[in-house]
C-alpha cells in the first residue's frame, strides 16, 4: 500500500479504479492454501474446498500432507515442504491427491515461502486440477501455433481500434513489422486502404456484437505501394467470460487474384456486349455519314472519351490509294463524338472537312501502315502528331488527353481510313485489351462503311444520271406557269425512275408528262431516259394523248423487264382545255377558284409495257387561273396509311387561296414526303394563264 492508501502497480502511478476480472482464474479454479511453519493449514479457500472435497472446518488446523497429498507421496512432499521453508525457493510439481470422497485427482502444485511483519514464516500453496491446466495449455498452444502459421492475416484491435497484436501473415500483407503495428491505428499503419469503411465496420461490431464477414476493400499497402490489391476482411467482437468487450479480432485474406479475374471477366463481358451492341447499331442504313456516326457513338464513352472516324478522300470518291513513306494523307472527317470533352471536340476535324495530314501524323502512319498506333501515355511532344494544328494541340493539352489509339478501317483488303480514339476523363490508359476491342469494332464497321460508300457511289451515279435526264423548263410556257420538284428516295433505297416533262408544241400548246418506271437504280434511270426521249419525239408529232401512250406502250414492251406508269396531257390555251390520257398512274388534281380541289375522273388504263389494252383520252376544262397537279406515288404512298387517306390529305393541303406554285411544291414535299420513303417523288404543277 502507498502512503495514501491507494494500491500501486509496479512501475506505474496510482491505479484510479480496479480493473474488471478477466475470468481466467475462475476458469482454472485455482485453490489457495496457507500453511504455518509446521505444515498445518491456517487458510483454506473456497476453491480448495471444491478441489479437495474438505470444508474449511475440516481442513483448518490439520496437517496439509494428510489431506492434500496421496499417502504414498507424503514423505516426499514433507521433504519438499521443508526445503521450501528452509531455502525460500519455490517449488512446483504435480501429485495425485485423495479427495475426501476417496477419489484420486492429479493436481498441479506451486509452493512458495511467505514472511509476515513479525518474522513468522508461512507457506503458500496454489493448486489447480492438472487436466484443466493441460487443457488450457493445449488451447493456448494451438491458438498460438495457428495464429503464427496461418496464411490469413490476423490482428486484434483494442476498443480504441489500435493494434494489440498481429500475426506474421499480416506483417507480410502490410509490409510493416509487428512491433510497428502495436499501439497504432489502422490509418497510421496502412493509410492507403479504405480506412473509413474499415473503422466504421469495426465500431459497429464493437457496439452490436454482430460480426462482419467477407467485407471487400481495395487499396495499397507498403508491401506493394504501386499496385492496388483487394482484400476480404472479417471482424468479430472479443469478450471475456464476464462479457467485458476487449476489442475486435480482424482476419484479412488477399483476394487480389480473384478480384482481378473478376475485373477481367467483367471487362470481357462488357467487350462482348459492346461488340454485340455495335453489330446492331452500326450499319442500320447505307448512308455513309450516318454509318460513321454510328461507329463513333458506339465507341464513346465505353471505349474512349473522344472518337473520330476519318476516311481517305480518294476512298470516299471511289478511288483506291496507297500512301508512300513521305506522302501526306488527304483525309475527310466523317464523324466525331465526345463525352464531356468540349475542348477536345473543338480540336477535332469538323465532319465533312477535307484536310492534308502530314506524313508524321499518327493517323497518317495508321492508314499508311494499315496497323494500329497506340500511345498509352501521351506526352506534350506527342500532341502535335495527334492534333490538326498547333492551336488544336494546345486544346488537346488543356482537355487532358493522356492516352491515344488509332486503328485502321480495312475492308476487303483496302484501307479506308482510321478510327481515332482519345481518353481525357477516363483515367486509365489504353491497353492491349482496348486495342483488341477497337480492332474488332473497326473490322465490323469497316465492312458497313465500305458497303455504304459503294452504295452511295452507285446512288450518286444513278442520281446524276436521273437529274441529267430531267428537263430544265422555263417558268412560263404556252399559256402555262409551271413549277416542279424531283426528290430522290431516302438513303435506305436506291434512286428510282420517276420523271416529269414540259414539252412545247406547235400552236402554243404544251404537253405535260409525269411518269414512274418501276424499279430503282441505274437500270430504272436508264429506262426512264429512253421513255422520256421517246415521249419527246412522239409529242412533236402532235398525236392524241391516247395514241401517244399506245406507241409508248410498244416501246416499253421492247425494254427488258420494264413497266412504267404515265399521265400525258396536252394543254390548248385557245380552247382552254386539256386532253389527258392515263397509263396506270394516279389521277391529277384540278384546282379551280371557288371550288374544292378534285381528283380528275380519268380511265386509269394499264401501265406501259403490259400491252394489249387500249388507252382513252379525256378532255377537261382549264380556264386561266386553274391549276393541275401531277405527281408520282412516292408523294402519297406510305406503309402505314391507306392511299385514300393520303389522297384526302393531299386535297386538304391544296385547299385555300391561290398561292405561288413554288410555295405549293415546297409545302407538299415538306408535309407529305417522309425522309425514310422508299420511293422517288416527281411533282409538276401547272397554272393556266390569261392569253397575251
């Protein structure tokens, strides 16, 4: 005791409060016995009663050797007792004892000499059942060995979440010696782990007693400071026999390989999903620009933050090209797409622009070598080889372009251009896996792009032929004011064989023709040209419209696999009449002042080329100010609506006050013709004028 009466702990200041018992002594059930110098029992604990079976009343004052030791060992024990009392040296050993009930039990003894303030000598005996002691020894040895040899990292944290102990496996995982863990927090030892989540989980375990099992975390430790690792962490609350919370036991398993395998499997799944997505999204039409945009849209943001699709200009124009080592590339930008990269988008070549790329440009190198070019880490000196100008290079630098990849677009053995990819927001560099994915996308898209460019080339050829065969007529001719439009089919279909014509005849008369050759492409355009030429030749003979159609029918029948519809009308301003014949075509619309628009009631006839059916001529009045609207079926036919409904819509659009013919043409096309229509449209409107 200290002078103030406070208990003292060796080497410390006053203990301010008694510590709660650990319960270990209760588990051991250690018995305490005090003997006087003659070996008589003077103190007998309750645990001694339990161990030996004698009550304190039975034991006190008795010789210890008689009731505590088996009779066959009495002499030895008496001698050992005398040695302890004579020398002051402690003694320990195990002896069988005969309990009061006659049973024998092996007891572990530890004896030592005591001295009181009067100089009297006593002996203290501590006794415990040897089987209990050995069981605890085995448990401790097993636990110690398992902890020391376990491949799983193990640690104990106290209630302040400071390390109390760690095993060798955790030393290795953390790369920190065990002694540098002790007394420190997790944040102090491994700050680059997800410490907040770990501490939150540990405090929850301390509060609730509910364990946390297999919580995943990612981070870095001094053992491998340059690579992320993944760990599976489990936490359990530690309590003693009295329920006192001692701390948290932590087990840590490095699952980095499984984590990386999972990441790779997920990346592979996403790559397959992206390729499948690309198969459905790229090449939905045969429009070259749209196909390029679809490729760029697929690549962003899954693969890159900025994607551009560039084609060699010669390829766009239908010519093959091969670049020499020092030759610049003339490239047309078709599409560019970006994700949260405004400056990088501004730096890209605008779609539709044609530019010369110097031989040292990375895109030029890509299309020249037909090989991918990848810069996992873009340095400042690389930007001029990526950008189209010094100003663009500065923009790319500000945008944070840190990784670059270009893959060639190759179809049918020909390099068409390149898919140009940049990363700005995505912090990861391009990898070999990204290169494989980009190549797969480029290979699939290149075929679609090649199909689109050949289709567009054929379509442009047919359209050029078609337009070259269509007339260029004056706005006023032979008592008529005329306006016309030709609208080719949408990009999903080829150019058709629709045509119109305004032919001046003798006597101030005018022939008006609208026709449609069935089919599409160059064959339809060529057949249309032949029929138009024949119509012009026959019209000069001033034939009756029905007779003219009969001649055209014979000519059409001589054209291989050609069928056409046609309306032929001859306007005579002196008679204020039109004579009209129809060969299977939709009827014209007549508009007269003060009356609703009307579809002319004409004998329909059969298409040209069918043969064997006579045509008839119908005469209709056409006074000054009256209008006739001729059109092909592409204006009114759709897959969704009936023809009668569409014709009613046409008539409703033509109602109202007289308007300029050009305005009416635009209104009809804008309202009735749909962008994805599969047919061409020829439209001709004529207004009768007052004679001079």
